């Protein structure tokens, strides 16, 4: 089974053609907390820069990210922090 960080990278790359993408697994910081399923892959942070975000509000940008990861968010990811920027911001 492919690890979740790799799946996030693949999905966001395909959906947004990012100029910058960083996927950080923060699950260890939440070990034993609500939502920790013991897999070590439950909490993530993404920093993504894409021309797709130009002219989009913060909420619209987050919706684009959430849409690309919808099934993972529903089934495998408990928490996702998103920092979405347009180039030059």
C-alpha cells in the first residue's frame, strides 16, 4: 500500500500542477490524541503554491486542495492543515 504522503503528493501534482509542494507528516506530534489511528499517517500539513490559486480566495484554494484529496480525507486522513499560495505571494 502506498504511503499517504506519496498519495497526497501525486494527487496535488495531478490536480494543481504546483510550482512548490511540501507535504509534512505531523502524525507523531498527535500520537495518542483523538484521531490517531496508530498508523503514523493521520495528520498532515501541505504547503502548496500553484497558478491555479491566482485570483482565488483562501477558502476557494482550500476547496481545490480538499477536492483533490476527498477520498483520502474521508477514509485515511484525520487532519490536514493547508497553506495554499499563488506564485509570488
